[in-house]
C-alpha cells in the first residue's frame, strides 16, 4: 500500500507547482485504508482545511486509480514529529511550515518598552490594558483597540507589547503590521500565488496580532473582508489582537458593517493629551535618557509651554540639546524660551478662521462659497483642503471643525481621510496644491509674529 501511495504522490507532483507540492502534499502522511476510506495525516487544522478545499477532488480522482476500493478521504491531525514512513524515506528533512513563517520575527523599536512609557491619568488604562495583553493576563475581552490622536503613544504601547513578548515569551508567535503593510503584502501574495501562505502567517501561525492605523482600511473592501476572516479565526482560537487607530470604528468612513461590528466589540482604551504633571515626567525621563541635566525651572517652563503631543515635547528637547552642544552653553530658561519660540510660537496663531481665509485667497473664492453646499469641483477641493489643514494645525475636534464649515463631524473625517491618502501619492496634483497653501499659511503666521 505504501508503494501505491508513493505513486499517488508522484502523479500529484507532476500536476502541481513545485512550491505547492513541497508545502502541502509532501507533508501528508499515509495512515492506511479503513472501510473504503483512505486516511491521511495532516500537520495542523489549517493544513487539513487547505487539502479539503483545494485538493480533495483531484486527490480522490488519483487515489481511485490505485485504490479502487476507496470512495472517500478521511483526514487526521498527527503530531509534528517524524513518522516511521518519513524515517524510511531518503532525502532532505521537511521543515515545519509554521517555523518558516515565524523567522525572522518582527522588528520592534528597542526604545519603546513598558519601562520607558510615562504613565499618567491620560493613558493609565491604555497602559494597563496593553500590559495585560503582553503578560497573558486574562480579562473579559482579549481584543484591544488603542484610540488616540497622532503622537500620544499608541505605537509605543504596541511595540512595547511586542518587545515584552519577544523577551519574556519567545515561543509566542507575534505578528506586527500596519494596515498599509497588510494591504501591500496581500496584493503581493495575490500576484505571486502565495495567498495561502499569507493567510497562514496571520491566522494559524499567529498567537498575538498587532495591527496599526486601522483608519487606512477606509474604502478598501477586499482588504476589510480578508481582515474580518483573520479576526474571526484568531478570536475563535482565543488568540489576542491589539489594534490602534485615530478614530472610533463607527467614525471611520466606508467601513463595512462586518468589520465595524468586529472592531466595535474590542475593548477601547483611549489615550488623551498629557496633562501638566505627565508632561513634566515625560520631559524628565527623556532628558535623563539623553544624559542631559535640565534645571527644574526649565522642566516646568517646557511642561507649561508645550501642550501638544509627545512628539512636540521631543522636538523641543532635541532642539535645546542641539543648541547647547553647538553653542557650548548650559541649558537655561532663556535658551528654552528661544527654542520654543522658534519651534512653537507661530503654531497657536493658526486658527480655523485663519486657515479658511488663506484657502479662500488661494482658490479665489469667498468664505460663503467655502461653507456652502456647492459641489463645484474647485470649491469642494478647497473645502477638503481647508478641513484637512484644520485637523493638522489646530487642536479643534472634528465636531468643532465641522461647525465652522457647517458640516457634520463625519463629513470632516471623510475629507481628512481622503486627503491623508492623497498626500501619500507621488506626484499628486492635490498634494502640490496643499504644499502651496501650507507655505502661504506658515508665511503669513511668521510675518504676524515679527
């Protein structure tokens, strides 16, 4: 019977691509014939499902020629060690596919650890939830959605989970990916005929999935559908998922009801802008990491002066350190005032009304036209750019920006999402228009400050 089975495999080898045969067929174990059923051994459930879905008809047709009594195939999952049949077979040793997928693992920023994350009232729940995911603590929902504006620590916590697991539990398979990377890898897999390997990486060979920037999924139905299947399988198996996004799932435009339903079931952990005490601790921690002595009055001044995101704080600290090194002078309150004046002073002067004014002048339209219901291409483009710049240059909420344009917050979100995608395209005409308006905007603000 073993000889007959080898003939079956040879026929399959001639009819299948080499990569597909090596991966799916060469690893099948022949377990015998029982009551008209040919029993084959599979490496795991994913292997078994693939054979049933993709190869069963062709396999049964070939098997019937060598085993006339067989009219059905039965699958069993066998332990992942060499069987007696494998030990008798000469040739190269088969490498388990799961091991191929796991190596090399994702690369995490070594600076983004739980120890380096400054915890305050603004982010305590997000920190505790992320630590629970990493440490294996059981809680009601194993799926977490970190929600915040840019620059407040979502990626830090996501990388911290990965770093913790790689150090404390290296046997755990962690997959880290942004939604842009997920999309690119899926497209590449479809082109190269390796979509099953792609699915296996994010389903069977994944214990913890870290997925960043969920809002990128807007309007990408095929990508959303694939992610729904992935999330369903991971959650059915009790695996953990941590996603990050800048908007609540219900506020992301052009999101399918299926994916919105899955994401809405996640435990949402918001991160707010850091308060004064948290900003103080962030400044102390970052200067200590840079081996810079910063006087208490300078720390207090910076914490009071910089009220934006953590990246703004980092930029000012880097500016102060650079200036002290270049000029050879110690850190002082005056130096901090000069740096923050250069880096921050013009930003608070950019208001929604000022952006509207500059955009109207640039497109030669009136404020009434900008805020009207007109869908004329030129006016619609100007309105979209203005909303995008309001989100980039002010701290106003979506609802507040919407009121200034006589629009709903979802309309603003839709405009911002579309603009963000356009700005990433090389040679985009819209990007050139935005760059032109930005130059006018910043130039006008700098001239006002003189």
